[in-house]
C-alpha cells in the first residue's frame, strides 16, 4: 500500500513537498517515482529514483523538482520549487515492490494528491 500526502494550493513561484510511504509485507522496493495527470491529459512520469539513488526527470521540471527517498522509511519525496500553473495536476506515486510473502514483484500506485498552482 502506498499513501501519498502533501498536495495543496500554492501560488506560482511557491513550493510544496509531496511524500509517499509504502507499507505492508515488503521485501524490497526497487524504483519509485511520481507521475502526474492534468485535466484532459495523459498521465506522465515526472521523476523517478532507483534503489541506488539514480534519478531522472521530465524536461519540464528539471532544475525545479527534486526526488529523493528514505529507504529505511520506505518513503519517496518530491520537493517542488518554483511551481508554475502548468504544474497543476493530480500527482501519483508509484513503486515497484517485491512482496515478502511470495517474492513477486509488481508496480503499485498511491491514491493521488492534488496540486493546484494559482497564477
């Protein structure tokens, strides 16, 4: 289970920090990431981070957003600075998790958190 938090309403130029914590029978977590979906648009990958800490970002957020993770807490973060109205979307976290009981590896989604950036 993934639980996301941290969304809200912010003015352009402001900052928000999203968090997403994984819980349950976890053996290991591989890649973690944040996606977003704006009204009328397809869901897109915003940022991802491997278990080793390698990151990648969509071009539109490079230099403004930073993804990080705390492996001890099974949590991924997205620090969003210099927010723009076009960043308005529902943000979803995703994690590739190997389950302890069966050792099967699957992708899991959080419930989504709304980020609204006003101009």
